[in-house]
């Protein structure tokens, strides 16, 4: 016959269950605190104000992961350079924890600091890359950096392993940037980043994004980029403002259930918005 459990056995089992439950609760609270700290780090490092220039419109949107406790290192930034041109950047740090969020702050701060020395996108990414390599971190970051000259509408860009941006014009053309990029930042000393140059036309929009916008459990990158291309094309033809387009893009990412942070930065040009 099987041995009957005694009252002491039951008490011991209950004690073990209470101990395991307490340990699980402590781990959950610690993880939750780390996630909340990482989120605050992210939000505190994102710019509160965006630069303005006649005829140009900037809009941004950011959404944390839809589920799970992972927190990534996505960022966007926009600021005025010493020569009056406007710098735009967007990027994503490898990893989903507080270390990734902190490393994101280092990358963003490095870009801003070095931009006071050179705003040329290719050289800036090369210098930032060498700086990050010298820090000896195991993390790396992808990034797209643009420099806009509001006086003539010339846009220069360089890309470091980042998902390509999307463009659309008022005459119905749209697509994915085919510029040549370099490796992610923080991996290879001495890496080089080719620069592409464009001249914006009236009604044109550029959509910079992180992979959380175009990739998820129910969406691969190619299909995700295709959706953004269609949205940008509709917005450009319809004359929608940059804010509406940014909101539509981030809403699309949330609808497919992205499991990563998602950031969007939209640049729109309206020549008629210039002061005479």
C-alpha cells in the first residue's frame, strides 16, 4: 500500500510552494523594475523638440513592443548643425534589455558630439563607429544618418546596416532606397559609409524607420516595407502632412503585432510652405 502523507508532509509541501512563489514574485518585480528603468532611459534620451525650417515638416512616432518584457534600444533624433543644416538620425541597438537602452544613449550622444566636428553623413558614421569600437562593448547598433540643407532642399544620407528608408513623390512614384550602406556601428574598425545625395521635390516624403515597424510574427521585412511604400505613396499623392503619415505607419506596425520597439521619423517637403 502507498504510504499516506502525514500532516507534516503537507505542511512542508505548502512551505516549499510559498517559498517558490515568493522567489518567482521577487524575480518578476526585479525584471519589471529593470524594464521600467530601460523605458525611462529611452524616453529621456529622445528629443523633446524637433527643428523647424520653412517648407519642411518633421514628424516622429515611437511605440514600445506590444508584448513581453523585452525593451530594445531604438531611437530617433533631429537637431540643427552648427552651419544651419538639419541632422536626422534613426537607429536600433542589438539586444533587448537595460544594457541596450544605455548603449543607445552612448550612440546617440556620440553622434551629436561628433556632428559638431563634421556633419557629413559618411564621415560622421565612420567616426562614431571607430569610437564605439574603441569602447570594447559587445553590443552594436544600426543607424541611418541624414543631413538636410533647407536652403536648397539637398538631402545627404549614409546608412550603417540599418533597414532602408522609404520615399514617395507627389506624382505617384514611391519606393525603397537603394543606396549602398556600410556595416553596423561598433563592429569593424575603419569601416566606410558611402553617401547618397538627393534634391527634394514639392510634396516628396521620406520615411525613416526601425525594423520593429516592418517585421514581426505575422510580417516579414519585404512585405512590411511594401506596406510602408504604399502608405507613403498614398500620403504623397493626397498631400497628407508628415504627422498623419507617421501616425499611419506606426499604427500599421501595432496592427500586425510587432514584438520589438518601433520608431518612425518622417520628413516632408512643401515648397509652398516657404515664406516669400
